[in-house]
């Protein structure tokens, strides 16, 4: 090993002794990231990233149950605590090995990989890293396509759009965003403080305003009526998810959705459900079908003396 002669403890001790200033997280006010920002700006940025970032939330929504989604987010939060070991410590190791001679901070990680990884594994590691980048890129495109299709195209451009039309519109905007995204990197490839710092600064200028809009949207003039409406529409969205899964599994189409029981008495819910599924909703005159069936069974028992139901 380049540090510690094969001993992890000796290597960490060497890093700590010769680069003590790099382990000091309590930076002063004039530094690049002052320590106080952990409790101010950085906290707000993390609230946005973990609470309203669509590429993260969409993966949570795709889980098979609420419990699985919650466990996944808790596990991701725990892994967040490993970042100082995975990212920061590797950067300090690179600074120690190359004695701060790298021209750009973005060169630290690839230079460190070339230094410590056997040549036979460089191609494999590159493929893994490239796959991780593509995974994040695809998640962002998928989230953007979904946002455009559901929140913009179906709401403002084509209210009667079918699911297939909405998906096609989302794919087109995804292709457009992909082309734009691939044309931007040449212009920001060599920022003064490194690409990572540039991206963080750019996201910081967007994350706080977006989070502010979300918080205001939830709190400002949000009363009992809005919360009830949200719960009712959430019920319709969950029903749509179940029906979409059934259609996918059975490769079939649904022309009419027959409903009953208490929730079907709400006209707004039934109309919203019909618009969401783009199908006709059939509601019987007697919506309490379960209660009616129970009464009929009771009458059968009384009339015919049935012992078992």
C-alpha cells in the first residue's frame, strides 16, 4: 500500500499526523464551506434533496409497500453517514499521495484509482462507474418525463390524452432533455474549482427556492378542505396504480370501472377517478352492497333455517 506499508491503522495514523488540517471540519466564516452552514444552508439543501427530489421519491413510490419504502429511505439515510469515509477520506488520501500536485480536484479520484487498483481491474471499475452514472442519468430522465406527462401534458396540452399518448409525450421530452444535457458538458468541463463544486453551487441556487415553493404550497392557505381533497385524490391515484398493474399483468383493457361502498357516494371522487383512468365509472343505486349481502344472508338463514353461512 502507498500509505502505512500494508497496515490500515498505520496508514490512518500517517494521514492524521501529516494532514491534520484536512480533518478540521470547523472552518472559519471566510472559508469555502463554513461549519455553521451545516445548521443553515446545508440543512435546507439536504431537506430538498431527500424530501422533494423526484428521482429519489419515485424509487420510493415504486416499492411494493409503504414499509419497504420507509426501510429503503432509512437505509439510504444510514449510508449517508458513510460519505465522509467513502468520499472525504479518499480525497485526503489522494492529496497525501500526490502531495497536492494535481491541477484540478476532479482529477483526484481517477488518479487514485489508477495508483492503487491493479491494471487488470481498471476496465471493470470503469464499466461499473459508467453504469452508475447512466443509472442516475436515466432516473433523472424518467422523472422529468413523468413530470411533464402527468403534470403538464395531460393538465394543459391534452386533457383527454390516453395513457399511451402521455407516455409518448414524456418520451419525446425525455429525448429532448437528453440531447440538451449531452450538449452542455463541453461548456462546463473545466471550471476553476472543479466540476463537482460547480454542480453543487448550481444545485444550491435551485434547491432552496424549490423547497421554499413546496413548503409555502403545503402551509399557505392549506386548511381542512385542501387536506381532505388531497386524501380523496390520493385514494383515486392508488386505485389507478392497482388497475394499471392488473392491465399490465393481464394485457387487457378496462372500459368500465364498477364501484360500490361508502367512498363511491362522493361524486368528486368518482369523477376524478373516471378522468384519471379515462374510463366510465359505474355506480349502482344501492351502494352499500356489503350491507345488502349481509342482510340477504341473514334472511336466508331465518327463512330456511341454515346452520352454516
